[in-house]
């Protein structure tokens, strides 16, 4: 991504109106921080809470303030290579307002992007492209947070779920049952399963199995520990259950895997 225009904390009065019937001619990311009106592809919408709009270069758009001043940050940029498929993969949406939760992290990345754009050292272009990707990913994450909030759980609860997933993959030997994890978070078993699937797109039980099997693979390759100790180290209380689950996941017994590696 290559930035052609950028502005932070722009304030525009009610007389301001941007009218581009043939599109901007470049990609435009607008972070709207006050009430504003947008007409995109002929569809009018009034924005009342923090939202972003990511416009394709040829998207017809009209936007301006409703009352008072319109407060926005904006970045105009060009794309090349796999930039567009990559943006689609992050979950960013194009040509429509998308609410997001405000955060200091986003503001810091935005100000870093603004600063980097005006540097002229030999790494400037590469750094700008990397920071733009960071900005897009953070915006996609915060939009997901806003969606989660609308579904009935807060960013604080989402943070706890993220911490739980990190714990599952960092310390598989210490992870208890789904009931234990739910109680720790103050949730019912079904509530935890539902929220976890919504956030990560997979069942919590499958993540636990994946984490334990991945850890057992490392032990099988790096140590000569007997299967009984490896099983216990991965959080299994039953060595034979571990062996059966390992084969279900990998298609090999632990002994066969060790011999092959």
C-alpha cells in the first residue's frame, strides 16, 4: 500500500461536502468520529457513532457534516500486488460504514502512520506499507469487538477469552475441563462454548485437543520420555486415551510418530 494523502483530527464545518460521482480515484479510508452523512453508491446513511468507511477507488460517494463540525481521520492510498485480497481476508468491509470501538492502540498506529508518511529515509516505503497493514488489522479487530458487544458481551469479556486461548496453547498441561474454564470466567458451559466459537471460529474442545497434540509432538521429537510421562505432561490423565486421540488426529500412534521423526 502506498499513501497519497493522510490527515489526522480533521474538522470540517457544515458547509463542507465532498462529492465524487466517479469515485476518489484512489482507495480512501475514513475514520468518522462525529455525526456525519454519507451517500455511497446512491445509498444514504447517517453515522452517529465511531465508524470507518473504506471506499474503493471508483465508488461514487458524497459525504459531509450533519450539524456542527465533522471530525475525521483519513488515509488515501493505492494498492498493488496482493493488497486487495489481503484486506478482504482481514475482514475489512468495503463501501459501507462499519462501527468500531475506539482505542488508544488505534490512535497510536494512526499517528505513527501519519509521521512515517513524511519521512524520507530509504526504508520509508516498506515501513509505510507495513504500518498500513497493522492499521487495517487493528481496525478489523476493533470492528469485531464492536460486533461482539452488540451480541451481548463486552470487550473485557473478549479479552478474557483471548487470554484463555493463549493459555490453552501455552500451557496445555494445566488446562482443566470446559466446565472448569467456564467457571473461571463466570460463564455457563454452553455460554463459553457459544462465545468461543463466535470469536475464534472453532470449538474450545478442538483447540484443547490441538494444543495437547502439538505439545506431545514436540516432546516425542525432542525427548526420550516414556509415553506415560508425555501423556501426563500434556494434561491427559489416561495414557491410553492420549494414544487413541493422538492417532485420531495424526493418523499415527505416538510410537510411530517418534520413529518417523
